[in-house]
C-alpha cells in the first residue's frame, strides 16, 4: 500500500481548512470532495483534477465540520456560529438548520443507513442525535462523570466532546473528549456502555474500521494513534510516529490501513498488519486538520483516493493503492 501525490490546490480557501469528507457518487455525478473552512464557506470539488464545483455560503463563522449522507444527495456543515446547516449537494438548497447553544456543535457523522445525524456536543458533554426524516432531535447521549466524582466537580469542561464516529453496523457510537477519554454508546438502547482509556490529551478524531465493527481508531494531542477493541474495552495497540498532535484519522475502505493528519504538518499512512507508519507525506506547510479516504463506488471508479486539508489553506489529493 502506498500514497502518491496527485494534485494540491494552494489557497483552496481564503482561511484555514478545518474539515473534509467525500460525498458519495450518485447516478448522475461522481463522488465529490467537501471541504469546510474558517473563511465561513463550504466548497465542493470534482475528484482528480480538484476543480471547484461550487462554493456554499450560509454560515457567519468558521466551519468546523462537514458530513455527507450515504445517499450522496444531502450533506451538512457545522460552524462556530452553533448552527448545523443541512443542504442539497447538487443545488445547495437549504433542507434544515439545526441550532445549538454556543460551543455545542463540533464534529458530526451520519450513521451508515443515513437515518440519523450524530453531532458532538462540545460543552454539553453529550452527543446529539437528529432524525434525518424530520430533522427533530431524537436523543441526547450524555457522557457520564468518572467514578467517584460529584456532578458539582469542575470536571465537566474536561468532558467537552470533540469527535464522534459510528460503527460500520450502526449499533455503536463513540465520542472523544477533551480529557482523552473515549465513550462508547449502544445506540438502539440509547445507553452508555463504557469508556476506553489510554489517551491523556484531547481526542480530536475517531474512525471505526469499515470491515470490523469492534475496531476503533483514535487520534490524540498526545501524538499517538490508538487501535481499540471497542467492545472488549481493550487497547489493541498504540502507534507512534507523529512528532506533535494527531488531529485527524480515517480508515481506508478495505480496512488494511489508516491515514492521519497532524500538527507536525505531515500526513502518514499506517499499515495495520505491521501496526506502523509506512509512509509520510509532507505536502502541507502547516497543521493538517483533516484526512479522508474516498469510499468505493460510482462509475469508472477503481482507484483509491485520499484527501487532506490544512491550516495552510490548501487541499491535497493522493492516489491510494
């Protein structure tokens, strides 16, 4: 497995680019890369040539997260303005606007079936679940306080929820917090199951394996990438290689590798059979906030693709084979 640089767009946005995801292909168009920036815009890019398809406005502060529905028809952007904007990918028509109190909208992800949008709730120490048919709030999954602490303790800020990820079967939801804990929930029962421990600094990104719904990957400011058995509550391996905060992680579609982005300005590819970094890409001149593998599907799509976005305002695209 290896990455080969295909194209980089300098000044893809006017400010730092903080978020990226792939919108799945539909019958009428290929998969598109969706990016969100501190410049308050969301942009859609055609793959390979990275030509700009559209610029979406609608937020009045920086965009911290983007998410794409598995149908490829709708997507969502979350902003520091505390709004989640849900929009039609092909027309940019607004479908819904989800409002939250200040600092309670961070990362988000649609579940594999597309029925629910999970939003990391920041200072609320919870994950909010929204029904994608009605756009009503259907559940709030609260991160419990650690054993032995009183709710009055000044530790709620440490449970600030930054990141969220669905398991491939849609039955589990994991969220990462500022204090380094990862919480796992049973979604059908809306029940907290357990914490996963091992990190001691913020967990800014999570990704489940697409081929094994027990396996969860985490990226933390402690410069480590962890692989957990999220059901057995065990740390399978801790992988080191980055020299600074690990800001993002994504799993390759076939499940053999993960990619990470870091404040050390690099993108790294990790071979899971070796449990080690096998390649380092140094395309970016500043910290790398997002990495995203394209899922297979769509006409004529054979090659794997990885995208990365950075504080340097650029977007990079790599071939993954």
